[in-house]
C-alpha cells in the first residue's frame, strides 16, 4: 500500500499505481514472506518439550503469513485501485513524494494536523538519510568494524545473562510442602499442617489456603501439602517472591516439621522444583549414604533454596516371615496370608452409602488401630486353611503366629527405580536473582568434585534436562532457518552473495536482544529463544527491501552508488513503518501487564531490542556489505574470465559522463 501511494503521488492513476507498485514490490514481498515461513517451519517441527509447546505456534504463523501474502497480491491492490484517498490523488504530479503541500489550508482536525506535522518531520529526516549513507559508503571499513564490534559485544553479554527453562513470574499461587517424622499418626500430620496454614493465613496478602495430607501417588501419612492462593497483584503491596522469602525464614520455626516452598506453576501444569537430581546406584544402603552426602553438597551451592530428598528416614513396619514348612503342614499358602492381611490394614470397600443430599460415599472396612499396633496383635490374626476339621466338616482357621513370625522392623518410605537402577530423588528451588542454568552448572561441578564411587552417578532431570534439550533443539532450528532463508533468497535474487549481505541483519539483532534483556534484568529462556528465532524472519525484511530496489535501479542503468542511495531514500518509509508496527505490537507483551505476564514478557523485550538495533544498523551496514560482495563478484568474474552469475544478474549501462559543472 505504501508503494501504491508513492506511485500515485508521482502522478500515476490509482489503477496504474496499483498495478505497477504491486509488480515492483512483488519480489520483495515474496522474499520476506517466504523467509518468515522458512523460520517457523523448523519451529513447528522441533522435538522435545519445547516442540510440544510451540507446534501450534509455528503452524499458525506459517498459515497466517501465507494468507497475508495472498491478500497482499489480490485484495490489497484491487481495493487500492478503486478505493483510494482523494487527498493523495490531488497530489498527482508532485515532484517529491510524501510531501505535504503548503498551498492547501491546514486541516481543522488536531489529530490530522499532528499526523501531517509528524510526516513533514519524517520527510526532513529521510532527506538526510542518503547523505548519511553516502558518508558510510565512503568509510566502508569503519562501518564494517562497528558492525563486527556489536556482534562481539552481543556474544560477550548473552552468556552473562544466564539460562533458565522458564522465567519466574508472580502467578499469585504456590505450594508449601511439609514432612513430619516417618511413621507419625495422621492426626499429628494434620495438626502440623493446620499450624502452618494458620501461619500463612495471618499474612494479609494470602487470600486462602487448601490443606491436603497423604494424597497423591506417593502420598504417606507423614507428608502434607498446602496450596496458597494470594490476592490479586493490585490488592497487595508485596510480590510473590517477597512473600516466599519471608516464609523461608518463618517456616523453620514450626517444630517437628520440615517445610519447603514449591515456587510457581510450570508451563505444562502443576508445581515442581526446578532443580532435580537423581542419585543412582546398585546397593540401597550405600546409595542412601551417598544421596545424603549429595544433599549436603547442594546446600552449599549459592542460589539453591531448600533442597530436599525423597529418602529422609525410614518408617516403622511389621515384618511377617512365613515358615513355609509349617504353613504347608497347616494348609496355609503365602497368597492366603497376603489376601488376609491386606484388606485388614489397607481397607476394602464393602459397599456405598448415599447421603440425604444424593452424594455417594465408599464404606471401607479396616482393622482399628488398637488391633494392629503391636506384633502380638498381628500374630493373633486368624488365617483360613485348606485343611478341613473332620468333626465339623469346615475349613480350619489357624492363628498367624502358628505359621509365621511377626517382628518389628523399618523400611524405606518409597522405592524408586530408573533405567533398572535404584535411585534417590533430590529436589531444590532457586532463589530470586539467580538463573537456574548457572545454579545447575554450579551444582553439577560441586557433585563432580565429590567424586562418587564407581557405579554411582547423579543425573539432572526436570527443568534442567528440559533446558539442555531446548538449547540443542533451538540451535538446530536456527541453523535450519538460516539455511532455508539463504536458499530462498539465493533462488529469488539469482545471486550467491547478495543473500549473505541481507542475512547480515541476523547477527546485528543480537546486540539489541542482549541490551534489552540486560536493562530489564532478564535472562535467556525458552521464550527469549523463540523470540530470537522470530527475529530471524523479521530482520531480513529491511535488507530485502533495500537490495531489491537497488537491483531494480541498477537494471535501469544507475550506478551502484546511485542505486543504493535511491533505494535508501525510497525504501526508508516502508522499513520504518513495518519495524515500528512490529515494535508497537510487542509493547503490550513486553510491559508484562496482568497475572503471570512476566513469563512471556522476555520474548517481547527480546524482539523489540533486536528489531531496534537491526533496523538501525541494517540501514548502513547492509548497503556497505552489498558493495563488498559486489566487488568480490566482479573480482571473480575477472579472475576466471567471463562473467559471474552475480555480475550477469545485475548488468547495467556504463556510468554517464558528468555534466559540466558537476
């Protein structure tokens, strides 16, 4: 549309302007669109957890830009040819495009006056841009050195930002997990949970809490969990991180209970600690000792918060050792003993009861605690036998003590295995101000310095594993995107070297990403990585517009320098328009408005920073690099005799002789 308006202001009719402008810009529009498609196709087919998360994102963008391409080649020029701005048509014959005509009376609308004033200011700045570009073309080495310095600075800043899987955000909710001594009674565990919940409810920022004890797949009566819901952000003065910091100081004061905070929900749902370490090995008792040593090591790592272990004490139990010979003689099998004891201790559903409100409740039959506390109680439990009493003709029932020995013992709270190995799971949070990647690297180095014995090793899982996989998959997507972009641009421009000049905008955006994250105290995470991939398709747009128009002018007979200066002046407006539009579109995301928006904000900030620096640097660096590659192409033509493909693609007439006085 911008190109159509430019042609109309140069004197073309609306129909002619729509036709010629669309034809003139067709290659650039096609190249920009296919570049975006080339970037998001690898995103759609990434593997791992990030691939599951961004599959729909990549497919949606690809389909949307292809529909946009169709509309820009059909509906837009058709409407522009019949539905145009009358004020633009009045400007036919103007020697200078995009110029406000002073002979016309200023409009009364204040917004219109402000828009025209801004347009006039923009035109005055745009008129100076060719002079600035000419200065840059005269100092190509300096401009190239500045570009290289920005790339080096970006790669020095980015690693210092730190890596994490997803950024921390104030979601207004978190969990407090707690444990009491193994083997504690359920009422004791509930009492401690109520004590912690009362402490939480005393904080004015807490909306409500929800206590559950012994739930979940691995739940035991000695474990509990409290879900904490905070008031909305606009109704409290403290952030979630401040509240969690206070709780980490207050929770240790609860006697006979160990509590820890499970931070914010993950992007895949649920709560869990970001640092998860599985200590694996063959021998259970030695594995337990090594896991305890690793846990102590994690406590000394800076940034680690509340490390816990799945193996923290044994629980009391009663061991039943069956005398197989005596059991065989009594007609009692192992299965009979097991089926007798299991329902008595774990309970069995006998029936269902429906209350007056219509809700159904299970009726579970279980031995009372008074009949299953000691070994003597269990030893007296009767077990059915297959033997028959001749006098009564009924099956004989024998006491458990007759066929087995019942004794007190201890056992693990849970048994974990991974890849056919016993393991103990350790988990920990990350304190605010630390990045998960750096903390995980420090923890890995500390564990490595311990020197675990042969056969025993520590494996990082959870978010740390997701982060490592994400780095590889994102790097793979970036490499594929760069290759696809080059192939598309090389085929469209018919040149091996010009796509390289255009693609130089990719690394030029990194300094903007680095500075934006540095100023906003962000880090590299799954969202900023996706933002960087988005930039691959967006920042090439500026170079495509410049190079395409310069090639058109050279084919009309302009010299290389004049063609670049003409392209700079003509294409500055669409370059700035599209870049500013994308930046403004990302501003709501970058401002982190609303609950949990801090999680997605880094992507918007990375895109804004990358677009700003790439747009500014592309306006000067891409034309300079274009001339270098053009000189290299001409050198190849002279060296090998004949004409290279790049030189043949952009033949132009000899430079005209300067007129007298020039």
